[in-house]
């Protein structure tokens, strides 16, 4: 790494703006832009700017990104609402109220699907994140993430294994999410249905460019990239390897 990039630090808002300008010009070598981008992402996370959250960037590689539309993806939205309703049975009332308000705010709601590989200690998972959000006070976001994952053992996906949920409205000077949960999968549940829909989308949308979300900055962010693991059977898309697609993808959701 060059001395120039090693000397750059973000200590003030002005530093952040200058680095953002430098990255947007794309005039520096790629490895320097990558370091600057990840430095900026860390600063954004510390301030809760934009979409960046700690649970979807560490020990994780996003290998597919899609933008959703509530008008065209009604089945995903419906099952997401059902899933959250089940998850919130023991949650505080403010969690349910915020979540219902966000998902019903169709004029401001922005929704994404990210498929990923994730290492959690000694365990490995492949999965998908349904991310629902809206702009709050210009540079902040209200956010709900539904993360459904399958454990991977020796290159073979074990099918729907667990869920993680993070409810994170923007709250001034509060870094922790309002509510979070991690639960083991339940056979025959709405979570299993939703998992099948997400795995189907991963395979079926892979060759539909208009489905993809792609921003030039992802080329310089560590947690975006190609799949890292050799998979024999997978619930999620593997480039040029359709025979690895697991049978559950072909079942009606």
C-alpha cells in the first residue's frame, strides 16, 4: 500500500467529504480506492449513515444483489410480512408498530435482496438478506433486515437452518438496533417458504440484468465479490454450475 493512502484518515466530516470526492473521481489505483472506500464505510457505519450495518459486512461476501419492487414482488413482500408477524409475537409493541409502518410506506420504501456466504465462528452459512429501508433525515436510514441462512458442511448446503432479524429505525445517538433475534429454522414455517422464494430468486434472476442492483462503489468494498467456497450442492446461485442447484428450488413455494 502506498504511503499516500496510509497517511489518509477520517477524523472529521470534512475528511469524509474529501475522500468521497476522491473515490467518485475514480482517478487513483484500484487498491487505493478499495482502502479509501472501506475506510469511508467504517466511518459511515460509526455514524449510521446510509445502509451500512455491522451484521451484513463482517466475515461475509455478498455475491448477488437485486433491487425489489413491491408491485412486482408481491409474494416476497407478503411472506416477509407473515414471517415478521410470527417473529414479533414476543417483541415489544414499538417493534411491531415501526415494522408495519415501514413496510406499508410504499412511497418511500426501498427494498433489496443480497445473497451471501458468511462465516460465523467455525460454522459456514450461505443465505440471503431481505433489506427494507427508507431515508430518514437525509443521510440516515430506517431499516429492517431479514436474514435466512443454510449451514454449509463440506461444500453441501444443509437447507434452511436459521434466521436472523434486525429492526433498526434511525434514532439519534443510538447505535444498537431496536430489536434483534436469531432463531433456528422450523420446518413448514413461513420462514421455510420465504427461504425457498429467496433461493428461487437467486437462481432464476441471475441472468436477468434488469433485476440486478449494481453500483460502481461495490467494486471497491471488501464485502462484495464472487463466491469464495467450492460448493457441490447449493441453495443459491453458482455461476456456470446449474447442476449444483438443490432440489428444494424446484418445489412450489
